[in-house]
């Protein structure tokens, strides 16, 4: 109570308290009971505790929000997407991806998929503000205490925030961050934008991210084409992509899909009849073939070049479209030609046996998986399998998820009557899939794989584009590309460089040269070569000597013009291999890659112009803008007159020379040259039509002999014929330029007419021309601009080589030099 004083009297006066205050005081205080005092204290400390909790929560919000990514980053977010490779007709045949994803806009997702996703993942998506508080608390509790799969019953926005910015660790801190981010995302983006981000980001198993990639993988169709059962199956996967995988666990996937359909019916998205019909439908998987299986060696060359030019991250995650030079139809033909040619070679040499047995190696027959089975086992493929049952007249071979049944007709060529006489359980065999029976089993023939390899490469003459490439018989077992990385002795396929040099020096096809015994002096002693046939034909024209691949005339021409000049010509043609300067090089004792040989041979039908073989036409970014691409190197290496004169010689080989069977079968303007090395270690054929140049090679990586009489004409030429039959099928009227015709017009511009930009490797120093050079030499790496660097042939030595075929006679004169070729 306050005491006041009057100014006049100076006496104290009591101020009266307002009524409302006295009433309030009585209500609050009331009688002074002990329980009331306790209640006041409890209320005070409760409010103090709540304040502390609120402050702590605010502090935690601040702490956990400090390390969060800026939401503005999401506006610039670009997910890793798949880089696609397209052939010349615009068909996709390969891809690169850190994450297999194809981003599509919101409008591409069909209503049935949107409804399925929302029914099973977030029913209140359209109305919530990014967080369903009760579900979030429940989900957080279950996530942190679940021993198995996490519940993860978050909203779509929370799932998006977690997948984009956060880890998968189970902590309250992560859940709080998830909530904060979700609220920020909802404030910044529309529901359509959020759904689009989610639908392109979510993982759906088997390495696929986003519903477009998932649809393409599981059903081989675009997401906009999904049916109700298919949409429900994809919507079922985000909760547990691996646990509910329709590939690995179809029963689980079916139950989960039907749950989605049930939820859609409960939400009124579909009718009961639609739900029942969809539930009765099978999973209907049509799993996409693994990428890069049609042209794996070509894809690897493209990958190397792209990574070198643009970097790994850009190539594997930027969603580029790479328009390549490959013709998918011709690549399929090339694959078959190489496989059939290698199989024909194996059969010619009879059943060798010596099979690997997985049971004897201690492996479980039921669990064994061969690398070949990672690709679809289908009609036409050559594939390794494991024998699982053997009877005299029936052998069952496991080929992944399917079995093939072999009968006596399928192994007749082996000269064995009963299957159990030469096969046993666990044997690893090689078969050719012939057909698929109605019961799902495969019909196959028994083949043999003794390790023989083959390669093929073809280019378009007009622009140097690589149309097809096969680097070996089985990419799953060996990624070594024998078309670009292997340098093998070329045999008589080297002779065009000798004759080109001679013609530039003034020789003519009708000039006479004597094919007879001769000896060449060398610093190490006399060198006496022989022809393949061990005979001599005396005086003959250059054109006949070339067509019949006679060795003595080639060596005489090389000696006349100088072997160094011949090597210089080879370098001008694009050969970058290190070639020592000794005379037997003239008949093919040089190691060159198939890539270099094909590029060089295309000079002749191109009227003397060399175009560097290349794999890429253009590269386009995800936004449609092209990336800069280096144009191919184009050089004029010989004159039109020289090229057309050489064409007479090369056509003669196909018309009446060592490759006459090609001319007889194809009846088309063709030219080329066979090549076989000493001891039959390598067999070649390089040839062309007016529009396409193709080269084939067959041999063993360890440089074993292919066997007696396995010449280029016998072992390599049939593969070339099979390919070229398809390459010229739609070009019946093409022809080589006639004498006096204008120079051929190509689709590219010459870099520097008359000047080659090829940089040859260092040849042997002057004065060291030694025909007694050692037969084994280091394999230098290729420096061709568009080709990967060459590597040693899986450790194989180079061996000695005498292009086209050996005579088997003892060598005379200098040792370690090739003597005979055909």
C-alpha cells in the first residue's frame, strides 16, 4: 500500500486499490493452502522446462540447418543421366552411365503411374506441406529401431530431399535435416516440379534410377506406354528395390504390386474390376538386353576417345547423345561372320578335347556362372556352357537359366558316336544356339574353342567412318581389341606398299620381272628366299606376280627401289608401327594393326586419299547443344595415277589370283590382298569394293600355328566374303573409276593436298640396314589419332614372319629371316 501526503496539511493519505485488482488477487491467491504453493512451483518449472526444450529445438534447428545444402542448388541440379550411343540410322546400341537414368519431363509420366506412386508412397502429397508430422515421427522411430529394412514412410518430398542431399544413415539428426529440407523444397517448388524430380531420381533396382529408365529396363518400353499392372509394379519398387526385385524375387514383387493395386482401389483411382484384372495379370517382364553387347569392342573405342576429349564425368553422367559411325546391320553381319569363320576353322582341325571341368576344379555345378551368361542366350549366339547330364545319345548343357540339349547329329563332326565317350558332367563346352524349343529348352550344336581369335574392321571409303568392328570371339572373356590393339605380322598384305613404291618410281603393271632363284647380299651374309610353292615361274608381268603373291618379284622390287623407301611409303599410308629397315620386310615381316591396314588399303579406291578411320560423327549435350569434335585427318598420299595403277593389281588378285573365290562368289567390282605368315601364325585378307574397305585376321594370341595350309585365302577370306556380301547388297551398280575418269569426289576435305601429316616412327638409323635383324622385337604403341594405343599381344612375342605362307623348307643364308610367303 502506498502512502501519500497532502500538500496543504502534510498528513499521509491511503490510496485505495482498484476493485478488479483485489478480485484477481483473491482468485489467484485464494486462501494460502500448501497445495496451492506446490501447484505454483510446478507450473513455474514446467514452463521453464518447456522453454528450455523449445530453445534447444530452436538451437538444433539452427545447428542442423547450417550444414544443409542451399536450396538454390536444387534449381541448378542436373542428375547423372545415361550417355547413349546411336548408329548411323539413329538406333541406340550402347550407353555409358554412372547411374542408369533417363530424365523426362513431368508430362511424360502417365496418370496411371502418378496415381500408383501417390497411393502407395504419399496419399496426401497434393495437400501436405512436405512433411506429414505423424507419419514422420512414426517413420523416424521405425527407421532407428528396425533391425532389417527401414520403414521409410516419408512423404515424396522427404524421400527426394534424402536421395538428393542426405546420407542413408539412421539418426535423428538426419531425419531433422530431412524435414527442414522438405519444408524448404515445398516453399520453393511446385508439386509438379517436386514430382518430376522425385520420379527421375528414385532408385528402382538393377542399376536403374528414375521411372523412365526403370520402364525401359523392366519392360523395354517408354514410361508413357505403361499399362496399369506395369505402372503398379514400378511404383512398388522404391520401398525396397532389391528386396522386391521382380527379376530376383518375382513372388515378393507380385505381392507388393498387388498391394499397390489394392491401395489404388481404396483411393478410388481404379475400379474393383480394374484392380482384379490387373492383379490376375503376370508380371510381364521384358527385361532389356544388357547395353553394349552388339558392338562391345567398338563401344570401348568410343569410350576411350570420349573420355580423352571430354573427361570421365562428362561422358558417364552428362546424358550425352553420341552419333557414331557404326551401322548396326553391318555390325550384326560382322559378328556372325567372325564367329562362323572361327568355328569353321576349329572344325577343320577336328575335336581336340582337353576341356576344363568345373567339378574337378572344386566348383559347385549348381551355382556356377559363366561370364557369357550375363548376355541373353538366344538363337545364333556362340556361348560357353556346362555339361550337367550325359547319356550316350543325349547331352544336357546348362546355359545360365536355360538348358540346351545335344543329340548325336550335333556332335557328329567330332567323330565320336556316343556323348558319354568324350564328355562328362562339369565339362565346360562351347555351343552354337540353333533354335529355341516350345518347352523353353534350346537346340544347339557342339563347337570348339581352342583359343583361336579373329578380328574384323570395315570403313566407308568416302569418309573414313568405321562401319563395323569385331575385336575378338568373346568380349566377355577378353576385352583385348585385336582390331586396334594387336600388332601382328602382316604377310603378303604388305606387298601393296612395295608395288606402290615401284610404280611411283616408274614401274608398270605390264613390266616383266623374273621369278627365279636369287640371292641377296647382306652385311651378315647371303639371303636366299623362296616362294611359298617352292617353285619358280620365270619371266612374268608385275600384275601376275602380284596377283599370285610371288615372293621373289616383291623382294627384287624392294631391293631396286630401296627398303627404306618402301617403309616410308607404308608410313605415308598411315602405318605408325616401328618397321626395321631390312629386306624381308618387303614380304611382310612387319607387325601392323588391322586398324592401320584397313585405313591404308582405303587409299587405293579413294584415288590416293587417306582418311583417318574414326568412330564419331557428332556429340550432343543433354540440352541439344553440340560439343566440338575434331575432324578426321585427311591426306593425299599418292597420286590418282598411282592409285589407279595399283587398282589394276589389286583387282587382279580377286579376279584370277589368290582371292579368286571372292570374285567368283560375289561377282562385284572388288580388289584386295591375302596375307599369311611363316608357320601359319597369322592369316589376313584386306579388300574393298568402291564404297567399303574391310579387313579380316585370324590367329592365336600366343602366336601358335593355325595349322598346315591355313593361308589367308583359306582362313581369313571366307569371313570377308560373308561380310562384303551384305555390304554390297544394295549397291549393284557401283564401279571403280574408269581410266581417264575425273578424280573421285569424297565426302571430306583434304587437309593439305600432296602433303601427308602422318608422323612415322623412327626407323633404324642410316647405315644399319641389316637383314640379320632379330626376329623378336618390342611392340611399340600406336600413335594413330583415333585409335587407342596398341599393346603387346597378351604377352605373345612377335615371331618371324614370311607373308602369305611358309614352305617348310630349311632356311638358307641369314638366320631368323622369313623366306617364304604366298
